[in-house]
C-alpha cells in the first residue's frame, strides 16, 4: 500500500510533522493511544526519511551501500523486530523495508501524506488549537490544517554544517557537503579531501577507495575506529548490557564527568583503540589520540574497512585544515588554487575536490514556530552556551523539558528526535513517542509549569557545563533522569521490575527471584528495546511478543 498523496482533512486531533523513523513511531503511538484522526505530513515523496535513498542533492539520505552501525537486535523499535532473514547488520535497503513494514503492519500508510511542505505552525486566535499552514511540494497555494496536538519529528539532519576554512573562496576545485554525495563515480580519477572524522567521513572514504586516484581524510579531534564485530564474530554492541549501562548512568548522575575521566587517559585509550580495531594499535603518525572522551559519543567511526585502508595507504589521514593557499597569478608552485595546508605544516597539492563530512545543524524555528521557538533561551544560559570553549558554532540549545516537551504548551506540542541518549535511534523515538502519547491523552501529568521551567533550566546548565570541557551534541541531557522519566511517563514498569537499589527495589528482587532466567537475560544479555514493552502497567498493555523477541535476540528460543 502506498502512502496517501492527498485527501488531507481540514481538522485532526493530532498531526506529526515528518514520516521518517521518528515520525512513524510518533504516529503509531498516538493512534494506539486513541488519537483516531492522527496523520503525518512529510515533504518527501515516500516515507522512511533519510533511509529512503534519493538522488536529490538537497535532501539527506543514506547511500545505496550504507550498512547500519548497530545490530538489528539493538536498533529496532520496541515492538517490531527485524525479519529473521535480515543480517545482523542491516543494509540501507533492509532498513527502508523495515520502516515500510512497520508502517504497513500498524496500518499507518493511509495516514501518511507525502509531498506536503509545512510552512509554519501557530497557535490559533482563541488559543485552543494549532494552525498548521502547508502546501503541496511544487505548488504555491497555502492551505490550513487545524490540530489539537502537534509532534515535530522532521529530523535534525537537514541543514548542512559548513565550517569556515581560510581561503576556501580561492579553491579551484569542487566543494560539497556530504549531503549532496550520491555517487562515488563523480570523483573517478580525482584527488579528494574528505573533511571530518565521522561515520559519514568513514563511509565516504570507503566509497572513494578504488574510484578516486587519491583519498585524504582530515580530522580535528582524533578519535576511534570501531569494527562492527569483535574477534569472535559477535556484534560489538551485544557486549553492552543493561546492568553495565545502569551502573554507568548512576555513577554519572552522582559525579558528572566521572566516565569522561575514566576513559580519557592514555592507558584506557590504548586498550579501547586496540579492542575496537581488532587488536591492532594506531600508529602515532595518524595523530588520532582523541581530544574528546569516547563517552561523549563523538569521534567514534563505525567502519569495517577504514583501519585497513589507512594501514595500507589507500587513505591518508591528516590533521585539521589550516588554510587553502590563495591562487597566485605569478605562477608560484604553491598557488594554483588546489593546494591545502594542514595545521601540522603538511602541504598537499593537486586537490580536485573537498567534501565536508561535518554533520548538520538544526534549522531555525523562529519562522516555523512563531512565538513558540524552542531554542529561545534564558539570556544567561544563551550567553554561557555561546561562550563555551568547545562545540559547533550555530548549534542551538533546546529549551524543552527532557528535550521533548514545549514549556509553553507541554500538553499539545512536543518534539521527537532531539535527545542524545546513547541508545538506538528507533527505540528512543519509540519510547519518547509513548511518553508523548500518554501526556497528550491525559493519562500522565507533567509537573506544574514553574517546576517544568526549573527542571529544564537545570538540564540546560548541565549541558552547558558538559560543553565547556569538550564538544558535545546539544541534545545531551542527564541520562539517568531521562530514562527514569520515560519509564514512568510511558508506563513501562522498568523501575518496578528492574531497579535493584533505592525506593521500591524489593519488588524487583521479588520479581527476579520468580523469573530469574528472564531477569538474567535482561540485565546481562543483549540490551534489546523489547524490554520497554515487556511489562503491563495500569495505562498501557504489554506487547505479548516481547519475551519471545528477547529470547531470540539472545539466541535462546
């Protein structure tokens, strides 16, 4: 079944803006919670967001050869496993088919309106509903949709971040952001510089090896290369357990930056680099000693080929770019408009193309959400965020409760996908959406407005504090508090069944003694998303297939 292209009603009880991984989860959970007329609007011609490959250079998408960075047992939604025949690490096509199968199974396709551009979302005159102004892509006539509830799930990979390189205006070759990279054949026989030690940067260099005549990779902060499987062939993310993650989150809540200190020392870095690269050390000439703790989730490149490509000389790694040499009409050998100098003094001539693999920034919300821009901060926090010594310029800090709920309209306006939680994206989209649906339906009540503002300010101060010591993603929030809130708001029952310290822990011990084998799989086995749907609560029924899916993810049927 194809998504509906038209027949957009004039009024609905809920609208989701975006039909990618976040939007699909939000739409499904709203419908499940009783929002019968809920729909999703998406500018693209098909759902699945960036997982649907497009040749449009202005739209972010995976490449046809992209492979997921997380295993299928970890990276799925909370109640929809990948098909058995899909490999442990799904391809881009596998993930696209997975998202479409999710939409088909939960009968979402008729609710998805593709080819729809949302111009702005405003509160109506009497303050009772939202006015969503939209038009069909390629057609200028603006139309109006009234909605009681709005979820913004249009992603954060839309506006390319372009760093300022000195002298780039004098570069005579092509300059692109990775967003517009669709076909490596475009660079056949060329000398290409990829700027940015990131997952995208690693993927691009892999694609260019054997096509370009020479591939260079420039990094600013160093980092780690991680193979998807360990020496025994086991998916690397299967070693992450709920017990270990719970302990780390607890320690971090007591001593902020404790984990940073633990992993950011020479001995720890040496062992992490060796263990994630198949037992081999990084040559010092690569200059990859990390300037950002691995606990920040940045400077980690998941790639099965990059280490070997560097070692075999198929890719040359270099530090940050210092400047592009200005073209000199007098014919100086270092002034042809194709010469790049790096911060260590290395000079490379004959560069034909520069590709920025430097990520994205959130687009402005000032015109999209008039009077409800979620990035408008208290003046002191805005100034502190701006002055923080590290981080990407122009990246806003959200003033949202747990980076989800609007402070001005928390029971009718929410965002999915702005949280950096160190977990799989699809599962976090799902759990955030479950919490939103419970709040929007009145089954869970948020704190009073003054308390919401106080807690959000506290959250923002934490993020600013983190940014002062090393670059971070602006969606970073205190993880222990976020997960406890999501558990309570979504009605998942994890604290009651799997919290072995603190208030009410006797219930967890009692349940574990009666279900010791399942408890052991949950705490020491593969940390799958299905645990979020395992238990009944007074507000939401469990998924009957959760336990079976947990056993299967652990190889125990």
